């Protein structure tokens, strides 16, 4: 709300990043509402991105379990993969646009601001400089984030979703795994 992304401005939309299982389900909700042709292309890109990530990790670490979570990989291995694959486009990106913008995961919603905590600074600033001088969270984000965190916790306690995190591509490929590429 304090700055505007524009079509084709996809500097933030490259490289693997970690998401929660709740983010994955939110994204799946967006994928299933896509027109058939867009959904087919999105599913192909998801599988391709997940294959590239898995292959890179296997080359570095050897055989991997079917489910690959950030915690199981370790922060160093996860960070190394993110650095190595920084140019990989997000599988949800098509023609410079996010195909599930309304259903995009939390890291995407955080884009454009720097968060300063007690021991850390998370700089999610815009690589195009569209947010120069912007301080603090985008309006309404804190409220949405709090509700999502409470929902994630409640669903974790009930065993509906786990607290594990994975990359967007690996997590979506796992959730959507059985669906054929032309579904």
C-alpha cells in the first residue's frame, strides 16, 4: 500500500525461499482457481523447480527422504541451495505476474520492508528501489500475520498441518504430487 509493484517487476520472484505448510495450502487454493491452461503451466513449473532443487540437494548431500523440510536440511544447506539457485524463477510467476497474487505466501507478502528485531534484521527491501524510504510493515500486514500464526498453531495442535517449513516448489510438488501435469 505504500509502494506499488508493477507487471514485469519480478526481481523479488527469484530463488527458493521457505514457507509454512499453511502458506502452501493458501497457495494451492489459488492454484485450483486458475483457468485450466494456466493451472497446467503452473503445475509444470512447480514440478520443474522442485526437480531442480531436489537434484541440487542430492548432488550436495546424497539421497534424500521424500519429504524435504528446512529443519531436516539444516540452515547451512538450505542457505547454500538458495544462494546457488538464486536465479530460478518462482514457479508461480508467468509473464512477469504472480499467477496466485491474492493467495501468495507470507514471504511474498513481506516484500518491500525491513524488519528489525532484537537480534536480527530481515531486509525484504525491493530490489528495484520502489520502497525507498519505507519504514515498518505494510499496512494491515501485522494483523494478517498474527491471524495466520494463530491459525497455523491451532491447526498444528490438531494435527491438520505441521509446523515444518519447506521451499515453495518442494512443498507444492509434495502436496500436488499425484496430479498429472495436464490436470
